[in-house]
C-alpha cells in the first residue's frame, strides 16, 4: 500500500487560512486612544485594550456591546446602507482573529479561533479551541470487531480503500507501521494553534462547538454539540450539521449532512453521506453516498450507496462493497457470545436485510452479492457462497433436518427481481455526488462472473440427485437447504447471465472495431486482437458456445436482451397484479408497469440496441 502525499485539497484550504492569518497579524495595528474611547462609548469592554488591534480601515460603529479578552484582531467591516449584515455585536471574544465582512452576533464565547471572510456566527453558546487540538484525527476506530482487532486510525482525508486495507490486512505489520507513520505525519500538518472557521461558513443557533475545524462554506445550524471534530467543506460541497445533532471525535467529509437529532461519535462520514432522524453512528466509517436514519450503526465499515432509513441495528459489519439496504427492525445483530463482543458480519455487495430479520454471527455473505434475506428470517452463523440468492423461511418441513435451517434459492434475484438489479446500475450512477471516489456501477463484471462460475460448478457437481441438499452435498449453502427444483433453476439463471456477460463483451469489442473502421470477422476478434478484459470474456465465451459464428452469437445476444426487458417488465407487473387484488384503487394511485419510467427506458434502449445490431450484422464478413 503506497501512501503518498497527494492529500492537497484540505491543506490548500488550511494553508490559505494560515497565510491570511499571518498577513492580518503582520499588518494589524494598535488602537488609538480615540478609537478605544469610541469603542467604550459603544458599550465594548476589554481587560487590556493594548492587546486589541485592527487590520485595515474598520468601521468601529459596527462593533457594539462586546467583551474582549486577550489578543483580538479585528479586520475590515463594510458599513452598508439600510441594514447591518456585518460587524460584532453583544458577544465575548478571547484571543481571536476576525477577518473581513464577518457578522458575529450574540455569541456567549468565541475563544482562540480565526474566523474567515464572510462568515456569520449568530446566537451561539461557546465556540472555543485549545491550541493543537487534533479535531478528530488520530483516533482508533474499531471496525468489524467491537472489542478491537481491526482498528483504523482516523485522519481527515481517509478513503474507503485505505480503511479497508488497514482493517483487513492486520497480518501485514509493515503496512500497519507505514500507515501509523503516515497518520502521524499528516497530523503534524493538520494541527494549529488556533481553530479555523473557513470563509462563508454559517454558524447559527448552536449550543457548543469545541476544538473543531470548520471548512469553507460549512453550515452549522441549531446543533447541540460539536466536539473534537472536523467538518471538511467547500463552496460547492457544503457540509451541514443541524437540528439538535451531536458530533464528537469524528471526521465529517465534504458534502455530508448530519441532521434531525442525529448522533455521530468516534466515526468518519466519507464524502456525501448523511445521518438523520435520530440516526446513530458510533465507532464506524460510513461510505460515500450512504444514508443512516433512525437506526444505529456501531463498529462497522459501511460502503457506498447503503440505505438505512428506519429503526434497525447494524453492528460489527465489514461492508465496504455497500450498495445494499437495511430494512425496518433488522438486527444484524448478535456480535456478543456472552463471552465478548468479538463476532462480526461480512454482508457483501448489494445485501438486502428484510424487515425484522435477525442475523446471528459470525456471518459471511461476501461471496453472495445481491442476495436478499427475507422478512422475519432468523439466520444461523454461516458462510454462504451463492450470488443473487433469496434466503427465506422454509416452504416445507424436512424430516431429520434442524427446524432452524432456512431455505435458500440461489439465483432467485436474477429470475424474479432483475428490475431492481438493472435499475440500480443507473440509479447509483445518477445519485452519485462523490468526486474523490471511483465506483464500479456495472453489476455484471469480472469478479461477479467469477462467483457465478464457481457457484454453478458447485451446483452441477453433485454426484446423486436428491429432493434437497445441504452443505454436506453442496458447499457454500451455509445453514440452509436447497430443493432440487431450485438447484436446476439456479443453474439456468447463472448460465444465462454468464453468457449474457460474455456476449456483451463481444459486442463491446465489435463496437470498438466499428469505431476504428476495422474489419469485423472471427479471426480478427478471436485470434489477432488482444485485450485483458476481452481475453477473459473470450475464454468463457468459447467454453459456453463453442464455434458459433459471429452472427449467431449476436442474434443470441438480441434474444437475451429481449428476455431481460420482458423480465424487467414482468417483475414490475407481478407487483401490480398482487396490489390490484388487495388494494381497490391500486391502479389509480400507483404507476403500473406499462407507464413505469424504468420499464419504458429499458424498452427504448432495447429498440436502439436492436437497430445498432442490424447495422453491425451488415458489416460482418
């Protein structure tokens, strides 16, 4: 793991503020006796007026009813006709540097801070800073194992990739030492003798802010408390903390929001994530574009695009892949064995924990991406290795099998809910606001296909057909049973999407040839052309289809796209059909499949794809 000093964004902002501080301190002058008397007449008080200085041409009439202690530097205030949106009123300032066009009004105590240009600090309790406070940096966050073992030391600009590598490579002592040295070096550049409030920040109606950094454009409105934390922010990506929320010992990165009585402690919110509606995040790292509301996340590494919008618990989870959902009442869950809270869960990409599920630890679903644990299911400690599965309560009682076993249907999501899978690819891309993190939005890609190939091989590898199977016959089933009819369905589903993936790869290369006006024939594509991803796809394609010619293969791809489009539509139609049987006016208040925007988009794209294929087929020799 190469840790390089490419962390320039935050330090550029800090450096700008430090340069401003030095410039103000260098050019600031002492008050004249006339200016001191003027300020006194405006009901200002200082225990030592010789320590109060001004920078530039300051309108002293906009400084009224304040208490000044220690060394305070006041900069230019612009007097504007008709109203006062700048100045210092009815506040207590100790050892502060106030930049131009700042409004400070009714602040009980502002101590040892630099306040940047254009800031507004209104109706606050205490805002104070101890020299060299770490502002949430250099704290150990215990991920995955609540009692310790996967600690990641915090620093303001940490990325998901870095957190994963430190949490999951504990055997690499050189890596851990390198990371510790890196954070120590980072901290030396981060800490300052004064607290920093960046330009254009709005700090309004807050009770307590202590030892915390505020980036440019930060919005802090009606927070209960912010202690020993950093709010990274800029003019385009405002970080907001509001509505009674509490943050302590934490890093809140660019574009994040903490609101509605949320609580964040000893944690890191990566860019454009949010915590709201009484949500609790404790000793955790929340990935970009994820949202936690009402429930609790504790000792967890949660990846991007995770939805968590109702009362639920996620504890001791290593979930860097994200793109999943935790439904109301889900408990994931039982990390305590009555000996120690030292168990963990690896949910895997796209995991969906249904209403009221209870997940017993340890649990590993990492090799079962995009799987669903259905409403009310209680799972046993287990490892499952079948992608796109449904884990549900048993549809039948099987003699000799523990009643605690659930039923697993590998590939069920591919057969029954492809609408969600295909829609999510575009949804995440559209909703992504993160600028510093790169994502792979395609669900069907090499690492997922490898899992499908492996899962299919194990399903096909049985020696004797039975009515049902467990882990004894097919590894990776966990503490679940698989019916024979569902084994066959799973093989078909996995095969379909393995073939779909490689045919899409073929079409991708053909389009590349087409754009370069290269000859499109079998020899050019399968013999002379070399490309890493295509070599992988080609090897599978040959195994799956043998010596079919290009036109046959592309015709198959068209048929597959038509099948997927119809499955997308029928997936939505099943909801419509069920809903109309139960809710009398369902059709009047719900968007039915034929009018669904994603269904329409799917068929529109299919039409364009088929037209493109027709043109390609004419060029194939």
